[in-house]
């Protein structure tokens, strides 16, 4: 089993989820957090099955992920 850090975003029309540390694009979506998470897990498995284990060879590995908010004068 491999663990991934997954970002889940809440939008007005639902949730979008995507993994960090994976070569290529794998995205999930759903009406709930749980649906988006289940969908992205399926997308990750499909992505690895389709493109092979080399999509996991990301260096350097992501140790932690943070979400920050900053105000910028524009």
C-alpha cells in the first residue's frame, strides 16, 4: 500500500481532489468530500495501472503539505 497526500478543494458546485507527488494528472470530483476522495483514489489507481510505476518516481518526495492564505495588494 502506498500513501498519498491529497488536496481536497470545496467549490460552490462540489469538491475536487488531486494528489501531490505523482507524475501526470489524476483528479477526482464529487458532491461531497467523501465522494471526491473516493473518486481521486480510483483515478490514482487507474493512472498507475495505465502509465506504470514510474509515475511514482517523484524526487524529492513531499514530506508535508500546507495551505496558506496571504493578502496581496493589487
